[in-house]
C-alpha cells in the first residue's frame, strides 16, 4: 500500500474526559483512521477523518456472519513528550493471522503502523498521563459487502479508533476472584480461538455474566475437548507459579498468542526464572495448591497488563492464592512492563517504538 494518507481535521474538537475517572474504552478521541478494501482494488483510500458514526448497509456481511477481527495496543506519552507504542509489529502480525483465519484480506503491517503513528500524533493531546492511564488503540476490520450469501465479503473497512483509558480493573492492581468454567467453552482447536475475532468474545459473554452474578471477576477457561487443561482467564493469557517455576499453557490453536504473554516469558527467562510452556490441567493446579506449592497466579493482557488472581474456585474447591495478596513476581512484572511501555525504564530489547 503506497497511497498517501489524506487528512481531514475536525472543526468541532470534543471535550477531554477527566483523567482521574477514565475507566476502560468509554471515551474516544477527535479522529479515526479508515481505509477501504475492494476485491478489484485491494486496500485503498487511507484517510484520517473526524471521529463519527459510520454508515453501513443492513445487509453488510459483518452483521450476519461475523467477519470481524480486531487488535488492541496502548500508546504512552513520555515525560519528554514522545509517544511510545509497545511492540506494534506483533499486533500487526497477529492481525494478519486473524485475517487469514477469517478469510479477510491481508493488510500491510508497516503501512498501518505508520497510519497509527500519524493518527496518534494528531490526537496526541488526548493521551492521558496520570499513573496507570494510556491511550488504547483499537484497530479493527469488518466485512461491509451487502450480501446474504455465506462466503467471504468482497469489501471491507479497516478502522482505527483511539480511547484514553484508565486501569482496566477500576480497583487497580488487585487480586481477583476467578471461577473455573466447567460447562461453557470459549474456543476449540480448529476453530477461531487463536484469532482475535469478534465472535470469540460473543462466545465468552454468557459464562462471564453468570460468573459476575456469582461474585467472580472472570472465568478460567478449560479446553473444549477434555474439559481438563487450562486455556485462558477471561480475555487474558494465564500464568501459574508453582514451586518456583512459572507455567503457562502452550499455544495450541485455541489460545490467543498474547503480546504481553510473550513479553512476560522473555522477561522471566532474562531474570533466570524457570518458565515452562506446556499443557497444565486444573487437577495439577489443585494438587499443587494442596501441597502449598501454588505461589502465584496471574493473567496477562494489554488492557490490564498483569492481573493477579487471589481466589480460584473449581467445583466445590476454593484455592486462596498467596493469601489473596499481590505476588512479588506479579508486581515486578507489572512494574517492569508498564515501566518499559511508558518509557520510564531503559528498553534494551527495543520493544517500544
Ligand atoms: N487472550 C485473549 C482472548 C485476548 O483477547 C487478549 C487480549 O488481547 C489476550 C489473551 C492477551 O493478549 P495481549 O497480551 O496481546 O493483549
Ligand atoms: C486485553 O487487552 O487483555 C483484552 O483482552 C482486550 C479486551 C478489551 C478485549
């Protein structure tokens, strides 16, 4: 894609939200990036325009067959006024993996990163700077062709919106109560679990709502076939520290390969902490708990970064992890990753751009 990005600036800039009360994904900046795809033209007409509703035909295929994928990353404003993105190349690679699985045409990752940089520069004054806050970047692609035939759409829109966000969990870094989900399944190997596809989130909502009603923050998903092996927690990857070793489920086709997951594994290895990517069953976790070996449990994802688990419920069993307190390793990972992302720590791996 070599088209130049056309820019149309808003004449009615919005009011910025109070940065002490942002929550997650409720406010949007003044502009958005859009480009279109047509099967005969490829991706074309990249443009930055005022943030506004989009108009779609009621027969647009996304409404009927769910061809929709998205990404999520965060931008930080450093003390010296530079804007930092964290490993955006990983998000672009994953977006193209999602595209491939959903029958959506590939995007040019380098071009999109450039477009995102231009968009953020225009809306730079929206980046909040209070501790724990950032600008969440949400690229997504939808099938727009009006057609009720079941096949891949001939037209798409790629859009990037920006949202100033606070901490994902309003209570900040705070251990959460999790229920192990024994009936519902998020994803199955051979399905679309490894893609960041909208449908995966639709599939997860019912179990999440039930868990919320029962007083839990999220569910822990087991594999769909044996209902035995751990997959993810809510919409995050999960890690267990057992007897000094950190274990995370291996990438298996139904788990999303998180950027934060990869960063955590890399950091742990650098620090000399033993890490294993392998199958791990809920029985193994419970056995470790009974033997006093279950030291820490935490979820990892862009939105929350690190989310410690304080309590894990599995059928009639309740496991209190680290007495419900934030684990030392969870805190160190959170501080290190947010430090790298916000530019307050040196970045020897050149993860930020
Ligand atoms: N798993 C799911 C299902 C997710 O939606 C996310 C969030 O993006 C993650 C894991 C964590 O991925 P990342 O660390 O790239 O945000
Ligand atoms: C994450 O960043 O961890 C997410 O799961 C994003 C979520 C809002 C879909």
